[in-house]
């Protein structure tokens, strides 16, 4: 028992010293203050647009987490944030579609080297199989994109896949506007309606959200300074 008592004393002392060296509460308070500062500037809209663009085209970033954070920090701009996020997603979705399309099919309508390489290494995946999947995608692609409202998938996967299977561009664009528009504006609406309760969670317990928001802001600031 004496040994356990000593170990408990040592653990308590280590915890006290660690809190002095790494004042966790202070760190998160500073992160929150940093987020509040940038959420009330025009840069926050650019940050949201760029993160939405990346998430829909080539790189998975937590765009909806960032949207919720910005809405909580500046509720007056919630619907404006939704619109900017949607525009960023639309631009990114077109870029992702182009990536998938031109990585798979040449301007002459032939398969690219990448496509032929994948046909060779993926068992059972042939040009005939691709044509069959393309027919199915033409039939059900709009439904798949619309169901992305509830699917926990980065939109870049869907946009690139739509380009690979040469989905009708108008249908792709319309489906993206419908599905992502509902998601962005619904989240903003819910944030406004439940803002008081959610803000308490954000300010005191939602540490990962605060870190993600700060990281997104920092990344975009670096990009702006480089270019």
C-alpha cells in the first residue's frame, strides 16, 4: 500500500510540473482567441473557399468542421459562409472532374497510359468492364452524388470518379449544386438554431475543432504569403 501511495504522489507531482510547462488551458484559450480574430475578417471566407476547393478536388480537408467553427465564431455570416463553401466546392468539383477525366481519357477519346496500366494490374478490370461500369454510372451517378449528403466521403473521390467514368458534365454540376448546397446551408441553419448549446461545447470541450480551424487558417496564410 505504501508503494502505491508513493507512486500516486509521484504521479501528482509530475502532473503539476507538466501543467506548469505545458499550460494546456492557456494554449486552447489562445487558439480560440486566434480563431475568433480571423473568423471576423475577409480572410476567413478565402480560407473556407480554398479548403472547400481542395476537399472537392484533390486533397481531403475538414471543410464542414471549418464551416461549423466559423459559423459559431461569427453567426451573422453563417449563410454567407455556406454560399462561399458551396462555390469553393463547385470549383473544386469541376477541377476534380477534369483530373479524373484527363487522367483516364486522352483528348482523342483513347485511354491514357494510366488507364491502360490499371487495366493491366487490376484483375478483372478491363476496357469492357469499364464500359459496363460507365453505363451504370450514367444511370445512377446523379443518385450517388445526391446521396453524398449522408455519405462520410470526401467529395474529391466522387468528383474524380465522375470524371473517370465520363459522367454527363451538366448532370454532374447540377447534382453537386443540389447535394452540397443542401449540406452547406442545412449545417449553417442548424448551427444558427442550436448555436447557443453548440457554442458551449466548442468553447470548453471541442479542442480538436479549435485545432483544425487554426491549422486551416495557418495553411492558407502560408499559401497567401508564398504566392
